[in-house]
C-alpha cells in the first residue's frame, strides 16, 4: 500500500493548478499529454493530485530545458 493516501482533485482544482481551459485539458487528455481522470461513480470523475502535480513539474522542466537551447 502507498505511504501516502491518494487525494482526488475536481476539475476546478485541476484548472487552477494547470492554468488551462476545460477544453484544453480534455484535448490534452485525448492526445495523451495530460493525466486521465479516474471514474469515481456514475458521472463523477476526479484527477489524482500527484499525477497533476507531476505533470506541472514535467512542464516546468521541459520549459527550462527549451530555454537553454
């Protein structure tokens, strides 16, 4: 079992972290460029906080590497 419990984020929190629009998030998911949400029940979905945070870290790292070129 994980040392830390997973935390789920709703879309509003995801948008606040990533700075993207709703449609941009779903486009990025389709392209495989953003973490997929987890189906909780019925029409309810949420994202795993650690996956969204890792996506943000990866974006920062990629941006910093591009600026060094």
